[in-house]
């Protein structure tokens, strides 16, 4: 049995549509045009008054310049947020696409006008910078300005940086919009289903349904493989050129700097995860037994374990499940999350032309975050809602840091979302019968595997593709598929057979295009959360306050600094191993449930 397919009306999501009025009342009203003109004017005035003068300014004058920059970037972010959220629910709407393009062109123009500050600040003498940052006027911007200096060795000349800013609208963002449009309009199989609908077949208890869904997805990818291969190669080449010009030593140097992590920290994490692929092997040997002992294929990875028969979970029930779990941890957390439901900060139904997946968008500090999900009523979707609400609560709390410091490093941004998922899992698992509990634990393990092991395997794919693109030139679809299978097969060992068809499945993963190198952040967040949850269980009263303080801190510190109150050493392999050991123990719990059921 599986979750019945219900309409948006039956699930109660048909009217769960976000209200973007907090940003702008309409897409075609005068307000957007007025703010676009004002944003450009503010940038022009700042450039006239401050360009070429930063090195000679005192701390108070630099602070005023940063305040003006922050106001410009905040206004620009408001425009960008509205344009993107307006577009993503109607990717086939030409007017919505045109507005997004206009705003992106504005962002490039404003960036060209204001890039002088970053260039001049990064060229200043290090001793002088330290003196300035120690003075009271700049203390509130200290971390932002320190983090900016991390990119100083990779800075180009003024004219080169201005040119790159001007070319932004026709660079990576344009190719990503093309990708979003393609998948927003793409239909799979004879029934013309969306990507989300076809992928949901992989969770069906009937093997033929799973196999058919995999076949339909593969066919759709193959029909568009020439285009998708071109998009991947173009963006890999764009990154190759950018990395070469900026003298980055490795393909992932830029993302590590953005995350404010040392390369050694990421290498320690990746090595620890790859070194425990045996956990995945052990699990799928158990799953093979639970499914009857036959050979498992790629389309069987998420087959439901018997005993976990689902009924569709209406939207209102999902709301209660999530908010009750949050309230058991922190009433404040639940109160913030309830605003998303009550005040129309969520877009939930599955609609033609709507972008797939889910996300939480932080907007700007003056406006609350927004959440997008494609809710179909299964347990996984409830976990997704919890995940995105975790992001939303984090973004809401971090807003008090101001625009620049509310932007959390990607690796810590995933912490709040994964922690929220875990709260819902822990609240629900104890309420189930033994067979249902086994199925639920297995489902959670598979979710963790997707977050930890699969994301690291995808990181290995990215490493191979970027290295291959730089050493061999443009990669064919066949080469990309070979690299995909070579990076995925070690995760499963001999427990799951990955067919050649599965080799095409790199082609629908948008993270590779939008944020190269990003995927290890999920593994970072999951393993960090497991460690934090163990601390919560040991000292719940002390932990809750520290955890909410962490969320409120936003990006006002590096991950190393923000995690210091929890006595965490990110460079210690034993720390990451501790999180992996907790996954191992969850698997042992599943094995014990099987023994209990068999012997009962």
C-alpha cells in the first residue's frame, strides 16, 4: 500500500499560496519600477562620492559607506526576491521571466557601480584594516568586512571586476534560468507527468511502478540530453575560466571560502563519510531481506519497507505534526513556524509550471522569509515541510543581525533545517507499532543516507567532472554518465545494482549548476545535527538557549566561531565519526526491530 494520490483540493493545499504583498503589491505596478530607479540612483551617488577614496577614510566614514552599501543591497535583494518568487510558480510566464531578467540586469549594473568598495577595501594594508576594525564604528560590520578580505588574493583589476559584473545577466544565472524553464515545462511519459510526480514513483511499493517511473525519467532526460550536456559543460567551463583568472588552487576553493571553511575541514568531512560507506552496504543487505531477498536495482533504493502503509496526510495534519514537534523543543520555535501557516508565507500545491523541489527564501530583514514546497501528502513531504520551516525559523531569527550578517554560511544554514526534521522524526517514532516503527526508521535512514552519503558521492562526481573538464576539454554525455556511475557505485557496493540508465541521472540535479560544490553542506549539516542532538539529550535546558542563540547569530561569525559554545572541533575526524556512529546505531536499532518482529 502507498499514499493515495490526492488533488490539491483533497489535501487542503489549493489555497496555500504565498502572499507576496509584503514585498510588492503587484508585478506590474509602479512600485517595482520606482525602486529599481532608486536602487540605481543610490548606487550612482555612492560611486560618485566614495569611489577611489576608501583607503583615506577613517572608521566612521567607512561605516557610513558600508551602511549605504547595505541599504542598496537590501533594496536590490527585495527586488530580486520578488522577481524570483513571482517567476518560480509560473516558469512558463513570459512577463514573469522578463521581470526576473530586468532585475538581474539591474543587479549587474548596480554591482558594477559598487564593486569599488570591495576592491579598495581588499587592497588596503592588513595592519591598517586591523586598526580600523578595532574602532567602535566598525565593530558591527567586523565579521562582514573580515570575511570579504578572504577573497583579496583572488581579486582582479578594477576593469576586469566591473566587466564580470556587467556580464552576470548572461552568465551562470541565465543558464540556470534556462534549466528551471526546461524542467518547469518538461513532461515525462505518456501521461505527461512532472518531474516531481515521476520521482515520487520511486517510493511506490509496486516494483513495476518504480521501474516505470525510472524508465520515464530516464527517457525524458535522454530526449533532452544534448541540451543538458551543453548546459553542464558551459557552466563547468565558466567556472574553469573564473577559477583560473582568480587563481583558485582547486575547483572547490571558491565554495570553501564562501562557507568560511578551510580546505582541510572539508577534506576531513568527505574522507570520514567515504570511509563509512559500509553503513550503506549493511543497510541495503538488510533491506534486501525485508523486500524478499531478490536483487535490488537503482529504482529499488527507496522502496518502502513492509509495515509502513501510509494514508495521505492532509495539510492541516501536517501542520499539527510539525508544530507539535517544534513546541516540544521550544515554544518560541513553534510560534515563529506557525506564522508561516497563518500569514500565507508558504506556497504548497503541486501546479503545472511551478518549479520542483522545495526551498526557504530569506528575503530581507525587513520582510519575513517565504517557503516553497510541492506537497503531495506523504510522510516524506511532512519531513520536507519541517526541513524548510527549520530554514525559515533560522532566517527569521537571524534577521536581527541586519542584511549582511543575516546571511548564514551554507554549511550552518543546513543545520537548522536538518535539526527540525529530526525533531519531527523523534516525536513520531515512539508512537508507532513495531512494524510501522521499523518502516519509519528505515525511511529516516534512507533520508540520512541521501543527505550524508549520497551528497558526498555527488561531491565526488563534481570533483571528477570539474577535473575532467579542465584536463580533457568538453565532456560528452557518455563521459558524464560514466563519471556519475563511478562516483555512485562505491556508495552501494554490491548491494544495489546501478543500471546504465541510472547513469543519466546527473542531468536533473540543479545544485551542480546553481552552486558548484555546495552539496557537501548537506552532509556537514546532518552530521553536525546528530552531534548537537546528542548534546540536547544530555542537557536539554541549557542546549535550547544555546541553539536559539546560534540561529540568531546568522552569519555574524565563521562556522568555527559560531560552534565554539558547543565545544566542537570541525577539523577532528573523530567529531565527524561520532555523527557517523550515531547513524550506525540507528541501523542497529532497525536490525533489532527486525529481530523482535521475527521472534515475536
